[in-house]
């Protein structure tokens, strides 16, 4: 499954008031693994950026003055996202701006691209977080804290940085990373393929497996990690103290 985790920065809040895109950042996931195939583009919005917006993302009018206009990058951007599932935090905001740019492009004689929802599946991680953590703060910073994801390098908003952080948050919210598994096309005779991922079989002589006993500090770190999981999810099955509170049926 191809997913694109995407974020944008804009000149203001509402495209209906003439506000435009100034930055698009997106990272690609294939079968829940980061591929390194990213898309990042600054855009000349052909209008002034509001001061309030600059305070959030730090992108000035001077920074984007020499960047290409949306019409110049629209085809490449469309090729990158078309047919994928888009993973976006507060998707209505970003998709609204992207659709506005595509509509504006068509009105000025350009290619008729979009609407996004007719060509891409859309997963809103804000809605996902609200469903899983009702009544709690669910902005990106709060989710990073909840899922123990380092975002200390995030001083200002930036489309590509926020997309990279959101990818980590999304993977944590929906089952964790799969980075330690092997690609299916790398599977050898000693590996089994399950769900598109390869699992290495280990051939060990009897009695050759070394058992490592954790130290007191490692046990304390482990207990602290379980406590963070319990705080974030409301329960933690790994220490045997909590009973499962969710259904494991196919409808969940």
C-alpha cells in the first residue's frame, strides 16, 4: 500500500479569502515503511503572507519570492500524490488549499487536476487521534509527547519536517514501526514472507542461544515505558496488570 504523509504551509487561514500555498512537504510510505522518496517544494504565492502566518512557520515573502508558482509545479506534485492514500493531520485544511490551487489553475487555462478526494484516499490523523483519545489535546506536539516521539528540533512549523514527524506519529498510533523487518524482495531461503514483509528464520544449535538478564536500570526503564503506554492508551497488556478493554473483532 502506498501512502503519502503530507503537510502544507500557507499565507493565511482561508483559501476563500485568497490565501495560497507556500510550501508542500510529503514523505512516502510503502507497506508502512519510509522509502526516502519525499516531495518538498516552496511556492511563490503571488500575494503577501500574513504576519500571523509568518509567526507560525517563519516563511517570509522574501523567502518565496524567487520560488516557482503553483502552476509550474502542479504536474509534478499531482504525479506524486495521485492514487495514494494521503495521511494528513486536519486534512480538511490542507486538502481545501490544494483543491483551491487546482481549481484556480483550471480557471486560468491550466490542466484540470483534482479534486483530491476523487483520486486519492484521505486519512485524517486528527480524527483518528480524537477517536482514540477523546477529550484530550490531539495536536501534533501533544501526540508526540503521548507516543514518546522526539520533536525537540521542531521550533517553527515546516511542511516537510511536520510530515516526517506525522509519519512517526501515524505509525505509532496504528501499530508501530516495521523498520526492523526485511523487504520481501530481499527474502532468502532462510526467510518467510508474511504480509509483504520477510521474517528471518534463525538456525541455532540446541543450547547455543545466549540469554541476557536485564540489569536493574534496564528493568526500571522498561517499567517506565510500560507506564507511558498505559498513560497514552488507557491500558497496557504487557505487564499483566491490565485486562484488554477493546474488542479484537474484525470491526475494530
